[in-house]
C-alpha cells in the first residue's frame, strides 16, 4: 500500500480531500509535484473498502460516516482536522475518492468459476444480466454505503476510475463489466466519475505502458496521476 500522507503544508488552503486505496497514491504524488495543496492520501488497501467498513454509530451522527478500522479512522480524522472540521458533514472542499473502484479485486478469477461456460469463459449474456450486477453490488456494498452517506450530506465527490490494468489473478471480461456496474452505481449517487480511458488505453481497452507503474501489475504511474490532477483542475477543484 502507498503510504498515507497529507500536503496541506503547501502554500494556500487545501483544494480537496483525497481518500482511497493505493490507487490514490499517484494522484497525491502528482498534486504534490504540481504544488496543489490538498489533504489526505491512501488509507488502506482496495479490499478494505469493498465490504462494510463504516461504524454503525456513524449512520445517523451529525458528523457523518465513521470508519470502523481504528487505523483508518485515525488517519481520516487527522486529515479532517487539518481541514478544520470534525467530520464529513463539515467538509467544505470536494472529496476525491477511489473507494470501491478496485475492479481487479472484484474480478478475481476463482470467484467467477461457477459461471464459466464449457470454453472457460464467463458468457457475455451473464455479464449483462441483473444477477451479475447484483453480485457486483453486493461485493462493493461497503463502498456504496459510503457514497450514499456522502450524498446525503450534500458533498461534492469525484471518483477517478482506476488504471485499466488486469493482473493475472483477474478475469478481464469481469473486470470491465464490473467496473461499468460500479461506475453506474456511483453516478446514481451523485458521484462525478473521472474517466480517462479514452486517453490512457490502447485498442484492447488496457492501460498503455506509458501510464503504468513499472514495478507492479495494477497501479498507474506519475504520468497517469498528472492526467487525473489536470482533469480535476478542469472541473474547477
């Protein structure tokens, strides 16, 4: 996991709060390099934000959602304190978030073996079915609950789609189909999807190497982070 950090020490007030898994790392690095002040950074791994991760006692509290994991809760509370608020309800800047967008985890091959045809493929008709969408929604229900709460608080939330990289552990067809389901669910909750696929992928829909971290199979590099930051600035962050 990319180490968490916060850069509100840069000149000027923070322009946004960044929260997420390791995919948020290159965004924070690019913002730092650009001298763009923000608070936040990665607060866990992608798997940490798929299942339920909010404490029930935050469901109706005036400060908004509370993280169940103690380490993540301390990090988030520290970032919010830097912004001068005690909870999400008081957040006065946009939230840039990658929770729930680890499509490679949702697409883990063995999870979908029961649905394969005799050729070993997950049929396209299944990937377009309501059952598939229900399974994906169940798999990311924790993230969806988080976005439901931020929507209820009236926060502006932007979610960058992850790098279009499919490691060997994941099924490519499931990856792309699941990503579409999650993106639609987030958009239905008022989240602004930051979609750079037409700028960073090749004809197969995979991330071009110039935008890939060279030392792993899932992350984007600084060049990818710069594109995300440029898009955020175009959206008046």
